[in-house]
C-alpha cells in the first residue's frame, strides 16, 4: 500500500495559491529533472500533501502527474482547478467532481463530418464513494458572507481537450455539446492526469470549480470575479477529500487490534475488581487513570448554546494540555470558536447558518479527537435549530 502523501496538482498559479494557503510547514521538494513541488500538511491535521504546478494542457499535465507519482508514491492524485460549464444547470461557483473524463479530441474526419473517437477514464470507485459522502455532509465549503446557499458538488463527466473553449455557437462548440452531451464541464488537463494515473496505478480524482460558461465571457469582469471563488471552492473540497483519503489510508495500515480499539474508542472499559466483571462507560477522554466525563450538551436556545460553546473552550484547553490536540490545531480551533460565538450572539437572519458552518469547520479541525467531535455534534444541531 502507498505510504506517500496526497499529490495535488493545478494548472494555474491562482489555483496553486488557493491550495497552498490551506497548507502549513511547507518545504520545497526538487525533482532531479528540475520540477519543483512543495510538501506540507493540511492546516490543523496530519495529512501530508505534495503540491505541484503542471501549466496548461493535457500533455504537460500528464508528464508532471507521472513525475509526481513516481517521486512520491501517493495515496491519490487530485487535480484541482477551474473549468467552464457546458450547460446552464451547473451554477458558477459549483464544484464538479469527475465521474469519468473524456479526451474529446480523438476522432476521425470523414466526408460526412467529424466522428468522435474519444478515450475515457472512470474515477476510482472508492474515491467516488468518498466524494459523494463528503458532498452529502455539506460541511466542506468555506463560509461566504452574503451567500446563504453556498456551492454545490456535482458529479458527472468532464471533457478535456487541447484548446480553450469560449463559445456556444462555433462549429466545435456545437460538436462537443452534441457528442458529449453528458459532460458537465470542459477544460484542458484532466485527460492527461487520468492517463498518467491509469498507467501508474495511482487513484486520480478531478475536482473543478465552475468559473465561466464557455460562452464567450472568459476574461470578462464577471470571469475575473468568479475565477478565484471557483478555485477556492474546488480547493476546499479537494483538501477535505485529501484529509479523508489520508485518514482511511492510515486506518487501513493499522494492525487489526488497533483498528478494533479505534472503532471502540467511545466505549472505554474499566475493570470492576469487586465483582470481577467488566463495565462499559462513555467518557469524554481517558488519560492514564484519569477519566473525564462529559454529558452531551442540550442547547435549547441561543443563551444555552453560547454557554455550551464556552464550555467547549475548556475542553479544547484540556485536550491541548494532554497532548491530544496540537498547538496549531488548538489556535485555529479557538479562532473558529470565537467566530461561532459571535454569530450565535447576533440573532440576525443568516447568523444561525454562519454558526453552523463555522462549527462544522471546527469539527473538521478537531477530527482526530473523537471526544471533541462527539461534543460538537449536538451543538451543530442546536445551532441549526435556532434558524
């Protein structure tokens, strides 16, 4: 089984920077042929990432992806960036995860026209299942002020070619929509990365944020506004996917006994020496001979929720002291907690949703501490009930 990081590749520097901002402890990793990657960890987690820039085009993307796979033996390769929507049903800012990728420039030119002969690669089943699960959880996106709906994750085909598509009325634009009418998005690198993954045996996921509609509006003011937002949405989902993939890999690498203990960590057991029997308990945390009990909070109103959030701050401090929560995660968690407290105290339209989104992001930061995750679950529900 691969023991390397998750490789994340982008074609544009804007996309690269959007991913890079979510990483910590970055170091330059130079390939012997001169390609430079940066390696680090996702902020607040132990998930290791190798980040690289391919530049535009399927050919360049394939070469750099193959190079990254050979260099890092990754858990998976995620190609992250922006794309154009082929149909109006996909909104600007939404994220498209490829169920399969078409290399649409394969074909044969005959007297009665151009006939499609595409190559296609399906996404690995495990990654598709995990991505669908994360999309349903609806807690991956960064909170956006003034945006109550937030981006959606869509699953479908992505068409990858060798030219920039910026029309809906050109002959090629009509041909693509006729022959690849199930494709949700169009771009220029996914086929190369998918081919590299196929040849190397590395799982590949394509994650694209929709920045335009491939309809002549590229490079417009609207496109310049949406491109960074679409890149940020794609990187947010990809980073969440990377963390989960790494977590599954680490769990799979555990000895069977450790996996069983991990699955049973909420049901700590203590010995009853009087009756020589076993008693099951639910504990907030167990450290040595110290058992910290914590009943699930029941916040029935804004005041109760705020009280429980202040209590959660004390739990964060205790977990940091015990070493189960690292210093960086602790600081980031306090920032999100303060933001949630402010939103919970506003009592304005939309403040409840902001509280929920912030608490969900906080839950991701403390994902390695099951007791904290368990405490947050009813608080997230309580914040939603206040809407």
